C-alpha cells in the first residue's frame, strides 16, 4: 500500500512540474529611426542591425556623391567609422526609378569591414522609389529613397549578407 501512495505522489509531482522554455537568443535591436525622418541609412549585416542616422558625428555619416560620366552614377555611402573604407556600405546606380540589378552596368554595391577589406557584390538588387536631381538643395542629388539587399563575394571563407537595407536621403 505504501508503494502505491509513493507512486501516486511521484506521478502527481511529475505532471505538476512545468518545463522550462528554452531561451531563444535575443533578436538584434533595430536602430531607432523616427518615421518620416530623412538621412537614415540602415541594413542588417549578417543578421545584425547596422545604421547611420544623418551626420551623427564626423565619423558616422551618410555621404552622397555623383560621378559625372555618362550616364551619371549616384553613390550613397553609410559609414560608422572615420574612414570611408572601414565599416561602410556603398551602393550606386544610374538615374532610374524601380528595381535594378546591382550587378548591371552602372550599378553596384560593396561592404568594407572593420579592417578596410573590400567585399564586392556577388548578387543583389535595389529598388529606388524616389530620386530628385533638380539641384535646388544640392549640386548632386536633392532626394533619394531606396531599399536594397545584396550578398558579397566570399574571401577566405568570409562573406556578408546585407539585407533589409534602406536609404532615405534628403540634402540639407
């Protein structure tokens, strides 16, 4: 009889215990971006949130340039380092609206890691939703809005996936 009572209490104890839920790794904290705010360059770099908002500091900024060849190429760089060639993402394209292949002539993308090593685009695209080259505010580009994704080449087993990229640029 005593064995049955002990067995019943063991069963009650077994079924009344709650299993601990496995802890899931925390998702990267997305950058704080105020809706409607211009001059934001964001992306996920191998799954980790990466962002530059405006010209935060002399070393973390969005840079815009234009190559005067034919056709003109508009180059946007988001950088989190004082060097243009460290911790930066660059995308460029000719004047157009819509989705473009970043491997097409006149377009491209590159990621520079913390050491300054360049990882060139292997595949990817950019969707440009707005571009204003009326030159009211800037000699290059007054406004540019786009989203992008690309995968870099692999060097020594290292490569990058840049996804959920977004550029919202407006000249001051």
